[in-house]
C-alpha cells in the first residue's frame, strides 16, 4: 500500500509561484513513474504532468507546459511540482498519484494511476 501526502498549496496572486511536495510512504517510488492531476470546481480531473521512474522524461499538459516542472528525489521518496507564472485558471485541488504497476515512460491517463493523495488546494487570485 502506498500513501501519498501533498503539501505546499495555498493562496497566491497571479504571476507568482508555488512548489507542491508529495511525500510517499509504504513503498519506494524509485522504480515507478509519478503523476500530478488537478480538479477545478465543477470539472473533471485533469492531467497536469508526469515523470518517469528515472526522472529523465517528463510530460505536461498543454495548459501548463513551460510554466510547471516536475522533479523527484528518490532518496527522500518525494516528488515536486514547481508552478511558475500562475494564472487564475490554475486554481484547483492538486493530487499526487502513483501507479500500482511499473511501466516505462510517462502516461497521462487517470486510470493508469492507482494511488492518490488527499490533494492540496491551490488558489490563484487575479
């Protein structure tokens, strides 16, 4: 069983930055891809980005590409989401996710990720 705990959310003004942290326990994340999703009020879950198990490959949604960066520190069993140039439309609950199976590369389908954290709220004011 994997437990994921996100932190670092909050209220920021547009144009500012936040860094979200996802601390994993119960299993090493070293050999697993990790993903971030978000859910805005009244909307479905949306893929934000993912990082492969080696950390050498990442993928992002078009809406955050160039502004958000995912990184990982396997020694700390932790994944990060650096969010720069935040916009009001980035307001959402952000979830850290992990798959149950090992697979190469990065994937963006919600169904690929079995474990989800409780989420952290990010609110961007204009």
